[in-house]
C-alpha cells in the first residue's frame, strides 16, 4: 500500500468521492442536488476521519497519497 497505512473505510470514502465528483461533472447530471449532498457528506467524512489524528496522518503528503491511491482506478480505466 505504500508509506501510509490508510484504513479501508477511508480509502472507500475517497473512491466514492471521486465517483460522485465525476457523476456531478458530467454534462447535465441527473439528481445533481443529491450528488452535491453526497459529495459534501463524503468530504466531511474524509476530512474528520480519525486517521488524520494519528502520527501517520499528520503529514500533508498523506492526503495527497490518499487522493492518488483512490484515483488510481480512474487512471487505469482511462489508459
């Protein structure tokens, strides 16, 4: 997994965030209000996850690595 021992629920939340963001970014998305609410909920869940209170989570690089790890599936699909 790399340098940071991310919990599964945090990775899953970040992946769902990416999926929701892509759905909202699509031209004329259906249910845009629900997508916006979901994006906000996931943002709060990610931001306030207990992992960020651990020594491994103190590093700003951890947040970047989480986004990169969660978006890895998106990049593989695009390639």
